[in-house]
């Protein structure tokens, strides 16, 4: 069984199951599945960014760790005419939607080669259900050739005070020339 879940954008957001499908996949093969997107996640009034998670359940796999995947991207426009060294300052929500206690969430930022990070946030203390914006500065790599394409800039991972992963996201630059 393949289960699709979605969430509001941010780190530490609760995933909501939205659809599931059964699929039979022969060894060494792959299949494509299409899932309908629920109306509350698209269209007017919907959030501009979402999170998606896929969970696979099958009885014969010895390594259950490879049965989950998640994706949460935040797009930022990059002006290719900007001088190298320009600063982008993304902000995103960090939430405590999993715990009934106050949690301290520490963010780790992993920049793409050629991108540097500054003004990192310290640990964020959140009460149950609380959401707070966090951010940092990304210093752009040298200017890129023209065209329209996506460039990964950094990945962000949130870890709670017990060392548990609470979520992550990737910040992607949309280069428009």
C-alpha cells in the first residue's frame, strides 16, 4: 500500500493522510501512481507551499527505513542579473504540533556548494501547538547563465530536544532570466 499525506508548509507540521492506493510491483520494477490533490490544498485560499509525504507498506521488506519519503520545497526568485554575493533571507514556520510539552527545536542548515549561510537562529522554544517563523541569510553563489531553472540553495532540518527529527525543507531558487 502507498499512502500520501500532506501538511501545511513548515518544519514540525502534522502530516494528514489524504489518499492511499494498492500497487503490485514486481522485483526490480517500478510503477507510477497518480493521487488526486484534495481541494483544500489547492485553489483560491490555499497555502502557496505544501508538504507531501509518502509511506510504503509491504510485508516482505527487511529494511523498513527505506519506505518513507517526504518533500517540502520553498521557492525563492533569484535575479540572474544580481551581483554575486547578494543576500536572500528566507523565512518559514517552525511548529510544535507533535508534542504536548514545550519543545526546543534546533535547526541545522546544509547549504549547497557555493552558497554560504549567516545569521543562523538559535534553538527555538515552542509551546504545544505554537508556530513561530524562523529564518537566516543565504549569500548567493556567483551569477548563473541565463534560462529558467531551479537551483537548490539549502536544506533545513529540525531536531527536538530529544534528538528526534521533526521535519525539514529544501529552499530552491527559481532562476528567471
